[in-house]
């Protein structure tokens, strides 16, 4: 009998000064509890030596390298909005309240 292996997930966080983030351990641990190979990577603008202007290139690179998804934090939260494929009505309403 052959067992089908679940596909790995490559996900990450884009932001500045995120090296102390607990997200990788939390996400990878939760993935493991569900039997998933869940790899969570930090894309820290400071470590990469870039600023928020590099966000479009980072998103393109993440897509090309097979990332399944990304979390976005400071200082990229507002800058990512025009780069999204779609935005829910709830998210658009929040963005309108906090430009």
C-alpha cells in the first residue's frame, strides 16, 4: 500500500524588523500538528537591505519561488493593497477608515 504524502507549504512574512517574530515557530508547529510540512520564512526588509519600494519585486519573487501565501506587516500593510489580485469588501472598508 502506498501512502500519499501531503504537499509542503512555503509561506512567509514580509516586513521590517521581524527577526524576533514568533510566527515561524507558531505556524510550523501548527502545521506539524496537522501532519503538514509547513515552512514559514521571514522576508525582513532590514536583513535584505531594501525598503518598502521593493515590495512588488518581493511579491513577484515569492510567487516565482512557490510561496503558497504571505503575511504582510509594517511598513508594507498599506503599500500591498494596490498590488493585490483582489480585496474583500470588509478589508476595503477597513482601509478606507484608516488611510
